[in-house]
């Protein structure tokens, strides 16, 4: 399968690309022509979605809803399952049998509690497209749970990068659009994160528009914009990939969404998760 990938460092950068290429037209433009219904795009038309993206994903109402359930409390819950960094030392609470048998003085194991310890960046990707039957509140619950995992990892000393993806394929062509939502070492912006992860207009207006503008992928706009990413369960270059949401009972409550994200982490990154 031939894969075409476009990468953007921010929502604003992607919006700028779309604006700069507005002359590239084709006859199938659901990004613009689809009715701005509450069910499809929360009442947002294409121009409004693009304006929000130009402003970095400015969605105050979404930011408020995102934080209506405490992300910090959820993060504290998840932090308990994140595996601590274990290192060898001359003292510790357990014995490294291999090191002991080889007469290594650092034959004990202990949790590394040094703040300056550098850990690899944990890269998390979230598929932005969701099935048409999934209500916006489920996407919001999932987005909030993803942020809880981000916060939990950082509470345990990891640095995280959060990337939104829009992936679709048809025949032997696969198209991917990756947009950085939070850089490693930076805090997350509630408004931008809510817009990208939970507002249906982001994928159904702007994601569709990216497909329409791509020379090799725009044929998919003639047939429902490809097949989505139902069969993709992991993504190269990412420690965690939160896949296409197509089941209505996975994230219909904040608690279920948190359990879902925990399960994704256990399946995809067992090295990050404590064994208990």
C-alpha cells in the first residue's frame, strides 16, 4: 500500500496550508457543502471551522466542557498504574539476580527518584475521525481521558507529545494527516485540545478538506472519503495510538472512557504500565 503523509506542527499551521491552497478545487467538496447540522458538525460550517483553526482552535465552550470533569483527578487515578523507572544501585529493595551472580556491586534494584533523570518522550497519537453514529459527548469523554493519560505520564516524569491524526485509505492508497496538538515539554491548551479531539467539524470539515486538496488522495472524496482507519490498531513512531472510535459504548461516560484509554495503554505500551 502506498502511503502519503502530511505533517503539521500546529492547528494554525494546518489552517494556513488550507488557506494557501484554496484554489485547488474538485467537484466533490463535502467539507464545504455538507449541511451545518448539530449532529454532523455541531452547527459549524466550513468557514467557521477554518477560522477557529486559524486562531489555534479557539473554542472556549469546548474548553469549559473538557474541564467540567476534573482531568487532574483522572490523571491521579491513572498515575498509579504507570510503571516507575527501575534502576540498578548498590542499595535497593530487590536483588537483580543476574548482576548479583556476576559480582556487580550495583546488584540491587530501586525506583529512580532523581528529578533530573531524562526519559524518552512518549508520543501519543489520537485518530480524530469518529464514526458518524458517535455523539460529540463521547469524543469529548475520550479526549478528556487522553489528557488524563498525558498528565499521568508527566506526573511520573515522562515528557509527552500529543498528535492528532486523520487517516483514511481506499484501494492501495493510504492518506495520513498528522497535526501536533501538544509539543513535548509544553502544557496543553484546553481550547485547542477540545477543538482537535472533540469537535466533529475538525475532521468533517478540515480533515475532509485535506483529502480534497491532496493530488493522490482526492479521489477518495468521490466515495465517502475512504474507509477510515477501523483496521489500524497501532502507528509507527508512536508509543500509543488511540484508534478510530466506532463503538458507541466505549466512551459514553467519563469513567468508561478512562477505562478504555487505560486498556489501550496496557495493550500497546506494557513497558509503561505497572504489572499490578
